[in-house]
């Protein structure tokens, strides 16, 4: 399994000289399985470049896993090149809603005044799926989706092969559901998604003092991200969903804070950055 | 997932627990099987034991220990208790009845129970609230 980060910024794209090292594109992570299956996590603006790359590689089938439908996780979909290729089959998985189907909710962003072309007119063969309540299989991986603490229907994903595991919780505020360290794993939002994974991508949008002013917004402080990773036994933590106001320098301070909190003399936790590739056995 | 990996409790239950843990009103939470999975500190004062001591168990097994009965001192069957109605009929219910609390004193309590639905077809548990009067 190989992870490639195409976007790790939170909330809104932030191109510019201050965000050059870690990138300004919003959430998008590619997961390449050994059997050739391509999974794409979220459709932030990072998915635009990924789309061209996938077509260059001859991809004909893509599974897109959406954690939720906030704009920074969906805004790149309209510019995802495989969507505009009739030879491509695209399976879109996302959280169920009590009110509207996944297709109906996504269709809103493919309609006036937001966009000139209706979703029905895209050439690719697109199928929408509510994520199952039980683990399911795509290609050579087992997937699990659980609802997690973030405003509106939001899931995290666990992707596991016979040899490695990966947890993806880009927008997550587990501290909203109580003190993380005091709880057993089954009582922690995201506990099964991230339990004992080899690598965890987790929301670490804020420094602790910033978080105090934004409790309930759906994101984590760096301290809560580190506490969460420790409580669920994640082996490595990648700090994700970078605050738009954080320059590269501030992000590096946040990484230093994470390592101090984790008490480790090694290269983890680490900041996610655009272009980063992580190979898992 | 690896064998033995515990599933996360439903997010609605996790958030309900956090809500209950901040209430001064005795509140119990049961899952979709009817198992008592949490009660708050205010409920400890009613039941005389902390939830950590009790652990998870069928909620009816737990509440039966307090001999719920009608205001006429007749046994109150499960199907007439708010908890049973919320669990099995999946609707809200409220009832006043008598219990014998841990100190051996008979007390009149008012109990409200209501079901938790994550989706219209996804029942995930119930909340029971004891109103001390």
C-alpha cells in the first residue's frame, strides 16, 4: 500500500509563498494498493492534479471515498479529469444522510449558480454508494467507515491489507466527546478507525490556544491529535488539515510541539505535506 | 479488521454519554440491545454504586434490583416501564412509580425514556432520565 498526499490544507486552499513547503491544496490522499486498485480519499483541490496523473497512468477505475461533504473535501471533484472521461468508472462512497441521498447532495455542487454542467451530463460511469455499516472489501483492501465527531454526517476510514493498516481522520474533534485519555477505545470517536494502525492521518488544525477559541468547530488541537493517537495505539501520526492561517514556519512549530507532547526522539509525529509518499509493507 | 478489534460505539451513544456526564440529573444510556452501557454521577447517588463498579449489563437486570412498582405497590412489568417502551416500542414514555433505593427506602420517582435514532431506520439505543422529586 502506498499513500500519496495531494492536498493536506484545511478549510480553504492557500496557495502562495508562505505555504510552499507543505502546500495549499485541500484534502486529497491517494491510496495505491498492490493489486493496482486506486482509492482516493476526499476531493479537495488536491484531486485536480491527481486526476491528470491518474489518466496519464491509464487508470480506468477509481474509488473515491468522501469523509463528508464540506466544501474543502468536495470542491475539487468538478475538476477531477477522470470524471470527464467516458472510459472511466468512478465509484463514490460517502456518509449517509437522514435526508438526501449522496448523489442528491453532491448534485448541488454540479448545478447553477455554482457550476454550469449538471452531474447527469458527466461522461464517466459514476455510481454512488452510502458507506456500509460493516467492513467491506475493495480490491485487496478491507475498509471500515465509522461516524466520527465533526459537524454533519462525517466518517473516518480505515484501510487495511494483510500486511498494513492506515487510518484517515482528516476532520475530527474527538475531545468534544470527552477527555480522550480517560476512555476505553470503544468509547473514543474514531477508536476503531485508528486502533493500532501503522499510520494515522489526523486533524491537527490548531495550537492549543487557538483551539480554545474554536471548540465545537469540528477540528483538533495538536495536543488532542497526539493524545488521540496515543490512546488508540496508532504507531505513526501524520498531522493533517493544516490551518489556512498557518505559514510553513508556524506549521513547523506545530510539528515541534507535537513531538514534544509525544515525548519521542524520532521523526514522528510529522507534518503531512503535498507530494509526500508513504510506503507501507 | 483484525480479530478482536473492538468496534467504536455508535457516535450518537458517545455524544449522548458526554451530554449525560455533564448533567446533574440522573441519566442512563442503553444500547440497541438494551444493555446498560453508562450512567452518570448523578445516577450513582440514586443507585449507590458507580458505573465502573457495575459494568455493562442488561438494563432491565439492573433496574429490576430496585423493584419497580406502581404507585399502588403492584409490580410494574417491563412492558409498562418507560425503559421497556422506549426499547421495544421505540417511542418516548414517561411514568411515575415506586422503587426501593439502595438505602432500603421506598421512593417515588418519575422516569422518562426515549429512543435514539441515528437514521429513521437505525435505532442505536435509549436514554433514561430519573426525575427526583
